[in-house]
C-alpha cells in the first residue's frame, strides 16, 4: 500500500536518499515544524480518547435540561456571545462544564431530557436549573438525577447489546467521569425562607449526606472517577445583594454578604471532608474536590486584575447600578437592559456568570492549583 504524503504542503512524498542534501532535510524539518505549530491545540491535545462525562447539578452546569424537561423559555440574549442563539444555558455563552469538555477534545454534553438531535456517545448532562439535594424525590433533585442516570445506563447497555452503535456500552460507564456541582440552591433556598445563619448551617450535614448517597449510588453502578465542585460565594451574587435586607456590618470589604459566604464556606469544608472520607473508604476510586469558591471570590475581590468592571452588577437585568437586578424584570424578559457585548462583566444575569468569567474560572480549575488531590482534568482521558 502506498504511503500517504507526509504533509499537506509537500508536492508528493518526501523521501531520504543519497542524493538528498542536508539543507533539504533541514528545510523539510523546518516546514514540518511550522505546519504542526499552526494546528489548533485541540488537534495536538494529549487526550486521544476523551472520557465519557456524566454531569449532575443545577443551573451552573445546565446545558438545556430545564428547557427540554419543562419547556421553560430561556430567551435571547442568553447565548449571544458564543452560540449566537439561546441554547437553554443561563449565560451569554459557555458554562464551566463546556470549557472542561473542550479541554479534553469532547463535544458539549447534551441534556439527558433533550430528545431532539442529541447524541450521548460522549456522556449526558442530568443537571437542571433550580435543582438542589433537598427535598429529595422531587424533580429534579440530586437523587432524581441519579435515578435518571441509572435508567439511562441500563437502557443504553441494552441497546448496545442489541447491536446499536449510538449509545454507551458498559465499559464507557465504568471508565466514565462523574461530575457533581450542586448545593448552591440548598443554601439559597434556606436563606430565602428567612432561616437564620445558624439554622442554615444546621441543614448543611443533610445536604452533604445526599451528595454522599449520590456518589455511593454511582459507585455501586461501577463509577470510579469523580470530579466534585464546591459551591461559590453566594453572598456576592447581585440577585442576593439586591433582594436581601442586609445590615452594613454584614457586608465584607468587597460588598458581599458575609453571612451568606460564611455559610457557603461551612458547606465547602463539610464537602471537602466528605471527599476525604469517601477517598479513604473507596480506595479504588479517584475523587477530586475542586475549590471553585476561591476562584470565583478572587474574580470579585480582584476584578480589575482580570479586566472586569462592576463585579457586583449584572450585565443583563434591570435597574442600573449598583446591581442592575430586579426580580420583576429579569434577563430575557420584557424590559430588560443588557450591557454592550464587548464589555466585561463577572455576572451575567445576577445569578449566573458570563462566558468571560467562566473561561477564567475553567482555566484556573484546569491548572490543578485548586484541586484536592492535584489531579488534572485530562488525567481521565482513557
């Protein structure tokens, strides 16, 4: 069989012979080096076999599940930056999970509930906006998402066994990466019910227990690779700052609500301990805890360093400074106001982050500086 040309810019095959001069060899190597360096990083990436990814969570990682599952409208300008249309993501563009998928050269995750044009060979996204761990057994709490996963797994393996090439087989599930990013709504809902800081903190062990059950259930299904995000600085969200009656002494130096952030840190400490406990109990599993809180808080505290303006103000909302958030006129609904597309904001709609912020957050996650243990995301490439 004839060998293919060594490169697209060579006129025929380059072969070494006694007549080949050293200058010709050097010229060829220089041209080849230039050609390879011009290729995008995704082509030259080391992840030859991307992991199959299964994601569980809330709106921070929902890639269209709420729209697919309930028919809820998420209108433009959501999606304006990258997709140029609304995709069901609550952001102007890509989410953190999207950047993580791109980092290992896999396509964006399709929502499990989306039956239109979805492909699940690279995994599935069970995250739904508004989800929490408690109460359980209601759509779409964490335990419901895990139940959906178990059904998806069983049915997928059945179809593969019957000869289908469009679903994930048993090995894909065993070698899959299971991402969990949930807990923000548990804290937010508790504060919204006018519970005191102490009462909110008292509920945290129950939330952590639900995350433990989720990991154990997935482990029982053969999952051995877990990637767990902690929760972000709840007290820095423009939505909270604009709707919560706050005392001046409950604001930190950057204008965030201290009690809300303190509760988030208590949750994160408990989640870190849970991951350590599970790592000890399940020695054949890899469980990575990622400190997303520190990354996000740094964006607020040092916003100018990253080129952001007004870190506590939503890009898309209503009301103008200081927060541009009004619960009666939210992003995408009649009357909303949106910042210029070339402006840099941390907050997109008062609750969720912009693509610009998500890009920085994802890059810091991928650095491993905020991971325990310090395992890279592409470690899970098969």
